[in-house]
């Protein structure tokens, strides 16, 4: 299993690293490009808009053709977007590059390739390994992004991402086997059910709001840390990294509690409450100008995010009939 799983986990993790790495320093773009907070936020979360649009077409194409080649096409598009970002000299080019990064929407295709290459009884374990890899890339992005940007400039982040993307392409065609010849039969009524099922609609809305609040949090926190608390660029990791690590540690116990005890709803409510509490803490921290409250706020926020992410995916996979 690991022979096939590790290369795909590496590819998925490096791609997400390239998407996450801009988040901790997004407030810097407003100063660097003399732009507004809205446009800086669009540069941070713009990839998600195109990802929503292109995720389904990539999935359909991967069911009809060799998934390995579809992943390769997505990585090439992601590489193009990363290069546009790396050489962007204004906020418009940066936003275009981020949109292009999102067009290479191969996350679902990589998961499907794992499902094709791994035995059914090992798929849950395989998805857990992939999830751990993605979260490790998230923590690394929180740590490395402010340090690299402060010493070499923000454009260097995207140059590194481009190099990692080329490395991913090498790993893909060197280590990942071709997709097994599996035939899929589509039922229009099933697709209709996916779009009208009440429980799934709730999960879709929850996932949308979770990602929306994540981007909003990074925009607000980065602006607060730089302009209100007057932190230097190379000090931002002191806030992001420990909070990301502590938050990620909450994911394991929450998943076990949900799976073993069947308390999916309770765990999801805990994650939502953590989100709500983190915003109250943010407002109070800015009012009182207390840095330790911002650190506490980020810990609570990351706990909510880490708890919600696997639970929502698990529930979404259970509801379709």
C-alpha cells in the first residue's frame, strides 16, 4: 500500500503547501502592492473560486481517461499559476496567478487514484495518511512562509512552489503507476440526489463557510499582527506555527471520539463553537492590544478547523445512497 500511497501523498501535500504558503503573509500584499484588504483577500482565497468550478470537470475526465495524466495536466496548470504569481508586479497579476493555481483542481483526482490503487479495506488508513501529509504541509507553510518572505521577498514563495511542482511531476511519472482499467457507470438520478439531499446540502454549506472563515481569519489576523501589534515579518511564525501544531493535535482525539462513539454531530458543533469563540477572542485581543490573546485566538481557531475538516469529509461520504 505505502509504495503507491506515499508518492501520491507527497504530490497532494506539495500542492496544498503551494496554496497555503501565501496565507500567513497575505497582509503584506496590501502594503507591497499598495492595494486594498479586499484585493489582498481575493489573492489569498481566489484559488478556491476556480477550484470549485474545475473540480468536477477534472473528476469526470479522470473517470474517463488515465487519472495519472489528468493529475499531470493539473500540475502543469498549477505550475503556470505559480510562475505568474512569482513574477507578479501588481495585485492583478497575483490574483490571476492564484486563479490559475485553483484551476489545477486535482485534489479529488489524487484521492480517486489512491482509492483505485489501494485495497478497499485499507482505504480509510490510506486517506488518514494523506490527510496527515496535507496537515504537515499546512504547518510547514505557517512556519516557513513568514521567514522566507521576510528574507527573500514574497515572490520567492511562489518560485519555491514552482520548483516543488516540477518535483511533483517527476515523482508522478517516475513512481505512480497508471490507473487500473476501471469502468464507471453514471446515473443521472444519483447526481440529482447529490444536489438535493438535505444532509448533503448542509455539508456543502458548512464546507463553504469553513473555508470562507479560514481565509477571512488569515486576512484579519495578518493585518492585525502587522499594523496593530507591529510585529515584524519574521516574527509572524511565532503566532502561526505553535497554534497550527496545537490545533492539529486536536484532530486525532476528535476523529476517534466521532468514529468510536458515533458523536459526529457533537464534534462538529464543537468545531463550530471554536470558530465562534475565536472571533470573539480576536475582537477582544485587538481592543485590549494583547498579543497572547491573539495567540490563544489562533489556537482555538485551528482547533476548530482541524476538528471540522475530517468530520465533514466523513459525513459527506456517508450520506450518499
